C-alpha cells in the first residue's frame, strides 16, 4: 500500500504520516509531483491554515491539475482532512472569496454566531452523526467523538453522503462521493475512532 | 455537542520534566522516567490533549526541545501543543515538523504581534494558543511574561482584550499563585474573566484532584481544564480521574464507550 500525502507547504503533516505508518501502511511519502502522486494507491490532502493561501500554493505548483486528472479522471481514492477537505469544495469566504478545487458541491463559510455565544474556533471533540451509507464509519457505532479545530465550515445541499456535526448550526463533518472523501475533523488526533476511520479509508476506498 | 477537554501539561526544563510550584521548578525525571511512569500511548485515552512547555529559565534550546517532542509523541493520537521560547517563524516550524499540532506562546504574544500575525496567516489561528501567567494582588490581577519574571503594564482584563484582538485560537490562563499548590484553581479570577471571552479558555494552575477538574469544567465559559501535577496523577491517576469525571455527568468524550 502506497499513500502519498500532498505536500504543498501548509502546516504539519507528521501526525498524519506517523498514524498511517502505525496502521501498517508500508509506503508513506510526501510529494506534490504528478509522477509520484500517479503511483499512489491513495492520496491524502492535508492542510491547516488559510484557504486562500493554500489555493495559491496549489495552483502555483499545478496540484489542481494533477488532482483533477488523477482523482476526477482516473478515480484514484482521495481523502481530504480539515482544510484539505474544505479545498475540495467550490469556494470559501476566508480572506474574502477564493475558488476551491470544485470536486465537491459544497461551500465554505465562517460559523454563524448571531448571539455571539459561540467560541470560535470550534475546538475539541464533538459528536458526528454518521450517514447511513457511509463507508468511513463502518464498525464505529453510535455518535462517535472526533477532534475538530476550525473557524470555517462546509455546507452542502447536494447529495454527498454527508455525516453531520452540530456547533450552533449543522455542518458537514465528512462527505463521501465515489472515490473522494473528506473529513473536517482530524482523524489522526482522534484516538481509536480516528484510527478506525483511517483504516476504513485504507480498506474500503 | 462540543465536549469540554482535560489537558495534561508537562513542564520541561533543561532535559528534565519538572514539578512547578509558584513557578519554582523542581526536577522530577527525564524522558525515560516520564515514559516509565506515564505511558502516554495508554494514558492518552484518559486525555484530550497534551501540552508541553519548555520553562527553562534564561536561554532555551528549541532544537533540543523539538527533539524531545518528536520522541514523546510517537503513537500518541491526540493533539500535542508545544512551546516555550518561540521567537521566530523558524522556531515554530521546527516544533510543527517535530510533531506539534499547535504551538503555545507567551512572551512573544506580548512583544511581537507581527510574528503572531504571520504565524496565524501561515498556520491558521486555531494553531496558536496564547499562554497568560498572572498573579492576584488584592483585587488586581497582574500579568507576567518571561516565565513569570517580568510584570507588564496591562492588567489581566486589558491583556486578554489585547490577545482576543490578535485573533489567536485559544487562551491558556495560568495562575502563578495557585501553580503547583494542588489547592484548586483560582476560581474567583476565572469566573471574573471567563464569561466575556470569545475564544476557547483553558484554565491551569492549582488542580490537585478530580474535584478541582470537575469544578473547573462546570464553569460555563471554560472550554478545558489543565493540570501539570506530575505527582497527583501518577500511575492510574489520570484514567481514574477521567472515569470519576464522566460518572459525575461532565460533558467530556468517553473513549471507553465504543470499544
């Protein structure tokens, strides 16, 4: 099993790579090169930080074209994590307005906080209601806790097999469309629940 | 529903983990001692987060600290927040590369707002935790930086307003008076400031047993309770405390439930 973590210079990826190695993935590499991503069995798009900065780096390094070919045309399995999940959507209002990769019909906006009673960012473990058709949550029962840390969230009216979480409002905690999955939370920081979820991505996508 | 969190803080100084009391550090043991007495691969299931602070007085070696972090975090699948002496983008980068998921900053928050802004732009506000050390004198709450050695000219309320204006992700509020005493948190001060904060608040300083953690968690504006007491939670201390806290009805994640 070869998993390539897309490296576009944003944030920390050590936790993700060491979790994959712990789960027994034999080959875990970081790269943004087409040739290396083309050889991956699965791709992970990580990311923390600002959406607009991330998109700039992605376009600059032609990662948008690489992923469009490998993921959209050649159907290679992809998991987006946190900001990496948001980037798969249409757009974000972070730092004005930025276009996303547009693989998934979802838009990213700041958490609504009309009564100013929510602390933002949304930080900590929160419960997810898994979608009935989900593969990511196989063998995870109930409403499992996952670790979130973000100020912007995705909403979608499309049919993307979304599993929802609530913080003031309902938002997309994860989605699954064919070979593409995205999780707003950090499975690599979510104890056994996260390990199981990543194992499901490895085994079932 | 968003859970509240229990955080364990490790205070590191010159190659040793220490027990701090009112910011006076007592050496307890090195990494081998820690791994023998606190198996984080197991204990992590009683915690929601680990904070590791380099409190070495005077000059700190970020590279040595980062090296220790990289050894500490193997096979620990909870967020790790690390800091102490971060003065530049490259200091922060070194910690992130060695396994920190967030960084905690104190003196540079006060002295270098430009650095904080640059870090937020690169890593996002949720990656930056502002550490605030304070003492209570009569009814005034004074803020200290540089490991508790230098008083600043803002009181706690003014300083917290400044921090919120920087848009850092979380605030780690530590009472120097209560630090390491085990007498309980500085509940009066916490209640005075917590309600008005718009950022998640982690409280630290004084927790000696699970009753203190429960009392802290039950304050509305508190998002997380931290303890750095290496002696009171040794062995099964943390798993037992978490069980007691869950049984008391506090809203924290229950890892045992699904397995």
